[in-house]
C-alpha cells in the first residue's frame, strides 16, 4: 500500500468524451443526412470530471481506475498527469479498454451515446476496501453509492466525509441497494430528474422531503435553478450563478467538487452550496466537463463578492 495520501478518494472508469455543440435541436440531421456542428471538443470525461475539478480546487484526488493500451487510455493518462491527478492508483491492462461517449450538446441540455467493452460496462474499475481507507487516509470519500454500506459506515467512523451522487439508471435509482446505503452517508446529491424518479414525486420540494427522511443531508441539483437542500432540519434554496452556458456536460460533477471543497474547508452548509453552484456554473463556459476556469482563487473571489453584497457570515 502506498504511503501517498489524498484529500478525496474515488474510483471509476474515465471516459473519452467527444462533444459536438449545436445551437438548437433543429440543427440535428434526419436519418441518412449529415450536418456540421458549430463546435467540437475532445476531453476526458466520466469520473475524470470530478477528479479534475477537485484538482483544480487544490485538492488531492486519489482516483482508483483502470486504463488499457488503446489511444483513448493514453490520452486520458496524459491529461491526468497534466491536471495533477496521480497515476499511482491506476491499474494498467495490456488490452484495449476504450470507454467513449459522443455527446450532442445544446446550451442547457445534452444527449449522449456511449460505448464500453462488455467486460467493463456497468462495473467499477475496482472495489474500494476498508484497507484503502486506512492506507490512503482520505479526508473525503466520493462514490455513486456502489459500495457496501459497511464501507461508508467505517469511513464515517474514521472521520472521513462520505459524499454520494448517483447516475441515471431507472432500475438503480429505485433499487433497494441504493436506498440501503443512504443512511450511512453524510451528503447525497442527485440531480432533479434522479431525485424525482427515486421518490416517485413530481417536484424538487416533494423529492427533497422524501429524501431528507432517508439521508442526513440531501442536495438536489436543479440546473439553471441552482439547488435545493435539506440538512439537520434546515432547508436551503440557492440560485445558480449567472453565466452564458455553452455546454452543461459535467456540470453536476463540478458541482460535487465545489461542495466537497467547501465542506473540507469547514464552511457553513449554505456557503458550501454556493461553492457548488459556482463550480458547476463555471464548468458550463467550455465544451466538456473539464478545462474550465475553475480554480480555488476563482471560487474564493466569487464568494468574497457575494459576502460583500449580502453580508453572509461564513
């Protein structure tokens, strides 16, 4: 076990994102037709988005992952190194391991077509263990709820912040497995569609009330509307920052990174939500979920401006 320590420990499969930007849905082709997008970018994606955002905020991201001998894996590894994400937790496989997403992006929405080899699809890169918690001693553990509840309980017992997001899978969102772990996490942060599907409700507030009975702190990402949250019997509604969005790919991942940043800085919960909205909003200014102007300095400057305007005590 390496003696290297990390602020945040996470695991998963980075994607290679091919993002095509259109100004409106009417620009999409019919079958048999071809059109040219207004813009294009290629970036690492998937779990890389939050790892990169954490690194941009000055946090050490310990990403447990697998990469192969294909050009996409090499591209991701190069970007990990350039972003300050350690490759020490990467397992290299001597076979192609392409995990690819083609994204069609509009200003405030997007659609994806993804590919992963059958032996990778739906499986984590590896399973984190209690031994990993003790070996790497992270300050926070991020996941999508795929680990056993025991791991979350042991993490919290060690004083590690447990932050859980989820992903769009109707079966998974309604699964007993996901519901079972929520009582053992510190913060659960689905997006609005995921929250409503999980709870069979029709609004953010209805979903929040249900989820707040399942988890200590719940944050629902609501896109242009910002976020709503419940924590320790308090309710919050924090608006998004005002930006001219180009692409919302990875905005939720950056939101998560911003909130984890605030929590690890010891800020008030409401200020953490503002950190999250700042990070998520800044990520929409570029194509792809990484490579924005997100930085610790930018977040702190925007918090300072807000504090001067409203006199919030952090």
